[in-house]
C-alpha cells in the first residue's frame, strides 16, 4: 500500500497515525516533492474510479490562477485536468491510498483509512 501525503496536512497526519496504530505496512509518497507524472495520476484516477476534477482542490491559489473552476468537466478536457494536477501537485486532494488489491481511495476520514486496510 502507498499513501500520497503532504506532511503539513492534518488529514494526512491522521491517516498515518491510524495506519501506524493498525500496524499497516505502507510506503509514504510526499507527492509535492516526488510529483506524480500524468500517467501515474491517470492510473490512480482509474483505480479510484474518479475523474481528475473529482480530486482537484479548487480552493488552492493555483486553481484560481488557472481558472480551474470554469474548466469544462468532460472527456475532452480530462487530459488538460490531469496535466494541471501534474504541473501543480498542490491541487491533488490528499491523502490518497493505493491499496494492495489494485484499488485506491481518498482517505480523508478514519473510515476511509480503515476501508483501505480491509482491502
């Protein structure tokens, strides 16, 4: 299992605390330093069963600069969204856990982290 985190994020720290308490084996990816490629983001989106706009943090400053809230949300703009997430990783919702069973989830709650542990 891998968890994409921003160490400054309280939800990420909470997820790590819960994983540690459960004795989970996982790898940490500080995605602001080890930025995922467009291909990696597309793969995680497939595993999540979500679209890039579903995991975009539209309240970030970069989102405002890009005018992200006004972008179309359709198949024709999917690659543009993925490119924006790769170029501005702060826009990626966190934490994201990729589970050993091939799925992934946005683990913003203890329940979601426990769900990842059960996979």
